[in-house]
């Protein structure tokens, strides 16, 4: 899921669906105790990239990075922001400049202090196009961002809008108003970095040095990532255990079996084979409540016959969307652990609406779907096979099998699945733009705002591998509304603009919303304090035995 592309995580950086990396599976061992210490073993997937916050926008890397780095603010389980490393974040009258003062005494796990420059250099590195970081677009509202997107950069140029006043104070000048900035800085892409990072970023990603509630211990690729409690952490997160070990799986069924047998402590998903039974399974502790993850599939905006800037392409996208019976997929395939999508954010997001103009394009209407497809064929005949790519290690197979069958039956077209063995390989194919058809996407929000779903996934600035706009959708009218929302004087005013922007998306359908994933998962018997947060993630720090 892309995160956060679940990446979820979207986390994106994915917060969103990615995933926006919704899953993965392999062998496992308990590791629940170690010399009398309480070690939590958790379901994980192999990260797409080394563990660098600014280059992590999927949940495989997002899970550990979230625990390794503390940002200016943190979020409680419901998504409420609270100052963490920041002592204060003060805007000027029109939200075009912020003065940030840090708390003193914070240190990285290598013993070096966390200073204002720890933030300004890290943000500039992530924003600099030379460094090709996945989370670059999150910094696009900071003055100087456009200068760091030019050719011929060395990679160490700094955002001109960031100014260090002293060791614990810096100012952020925006190139446009950004009322969401004090929330956005809670996203992992805004993490500080120690000086050691710049000496060898690649080596750092294999052995990251953070300032969060946990510190890095080891990474055995494709097997496990081991984190231990950071005794020097002094932030908002209460840590009830001595460490978290993410066991990397390539089968959700295998992971679930390990939870049942007590060989895995917690899992932030459930395989399709267990969705109808996990809540009554006596061998696990189950959790299933309304969640914030959006599950979609994306059709590249430049795909022949499906371009978003042509009448033919938009007609085909609308036809495909109307040919899908989302309720049947949720009820029959997911076992009720989701809600059919009505728009592009989630029911847990401020400003959510189930009655926007264009919402009917997400309703099951096979008769109209056929009419729209025929109308598109009258413009330019399409007789190819429409394919759906997804990561085979995340439990998505029954979902896309069902979608393919529905399209065959309701549109009379050729359709097929194209599974990719692992989430890491799948996300690499997405990043390389090598998939010539539709592909699974999902978004786990990085912070609680419609902006996180909309700007980060569909604005032109986040396209072309400058962010999480994996379909490279570009629409000037949509971009203009994003700018207007940033300049809004209140959250309510911004949310109305975001709704207008969604109406453009509901027409163009750069991605096809399928359903909102509930926050659901399982823990082994004997695991205490199992709950899931606003990002549909277990609260790892609270887990104990």
C-alpha cells in the first residue's frame, strides 16, 4: 500500500496506498522476549528504498521510519497534532512565514544534537531534484523550491525560504500561503537528519540514525528490521516495550497463521481468506473499525486510449468505474472490512462528502458503462487487453480477479491481471513507469487533511517522480484550486475548495476509487493494548505482553 502509498502512508511519501505497500509475507520466529525484555514482533514488508525519511513514501519503509524519527509535531491516535521537537510554530498574519523554535536537549542516537540546521538541511536535501527524493513535492510551497528543480544542481543547494536564526530557531518563508504547514510538518518526510547522513546517504539508509522513540539495531534484507527502545527519547510517545522487530513476509496467510500460533505479535491487515472469520477467531485479538485508507487503482494519464486530457480517455475511465460493483467487492471479497468509495479522501478526513458532483461516476451502472464505452469506441476503436498490475504478496489477488470478471461481463472487453511477485518489485515498476496498464494504488494519510490525499497524489507538482502522483496526472484547473485552498483563511473555507477540486477528479478519474479500508488487524493472544491509529496502523509503542 502506498503511503503512504499503501503506500499506503502515504504514506504517503505514503502515508498513501501507498499506499498506498499494503502488505507482504515470509518465514517468522517469535522473538517475543529477549533476555527478559519485551520485544514486539510485527508484520512488515521489504522497503522499496533504504530507510531515509525523505525518500520513503510506502508502508514497508514507513513503518520503521515512523518510529525512528521524531518531527516538529506528532499526532495522537486520533490525528490531533501536538508539538514534539518544536517548542512553538508561529505564523505571520497571512500564513506566508512561520517562525519555529525548537526544544533544547534533543539528540540523535549518535549523540549529536538536534538543531535548527538538522531540519533546514534535511528539508533542502529532500526538496532538491538532484537527490531524487520521493517526498520532494511536500516542500513545494516553501520559497526557493522551484530553484531546486532546475538542471545542473549539485545536490547541496538550500531552500532559500529557510533561514537559521540560531541553533534552536529558524524561519520558513513560503512562496504562497500554506495554512496546512503546521500539520504537514508531522509527516516523516519533514524529519531532521544528523550530519552523518550527508557523508554517505546510501550507507545511512542501511543503518539510519534518528531521534525517535526507537533506534535502529539491524536490517536483514527480506527477513527482518530490528528496532530497540531509544532511552534518550523525550517526546510525546509513551513506549511500553523494549523494541519492535518487523518480520518481512511475502504471504499474508503465512503471517496470519503465525499470529494464530503466537509466533507473530501483531499484523496491520488480514488475508482475504480470513476477513469473514477473523473477528470470531478465538486464536487472535481482532480489531476492525472505520479507517482512513483509500484504495484505488491508477490508469497512467498518458496511456493510449485512456488519456485524461481527451474525451475518449475520460469516457473509458468513467465506463470502467461504473462497470465495477464496489459493494459486491466489499461484501463478498473483503468480508465487510471496507466501505465503497464516494470520493478521493476518506470518511475520517475533515471535509469529506458523499454527495459531490460526479459521485455518480463511482456508482455501479453497467448499462451506462456500456454506452460510454461505445461512445469512446466511436471516437477511436480499442480492442486491446486492459491489464491490472498489483503486488502478489499483499492479498490483492481476489480483488483484482473480481474486477477483471466484472469488466469482462459488464463491458464485454478483454481484461486480465498482471501480478508482480513482491511489493518492492511492484513499487519499483511503478516508479520506473514501466507498467503499461492499470495498477493498484492506495493511500495511508500522512497527516489529517484533504490536502494530503489531493495535492500529494494529483497535483502536477507531484508528477514525474517528484512526489506520489504515480499516474502523472496534470490538470491546470485542479492545480489552481490547490493553490486557492492553500491561501484559504480557515479550514472550513479550504475544505470547500478541496471539494470543488474533487469534482474535477471525479470527472477525469486519474485513479479509480474503489473502497475505504477499515482499520483492521490482529494481535496474538496475550498481547496487551492492541489498538490502531488514524493511519490504520497499530500503535506499536503501546503494545506490551
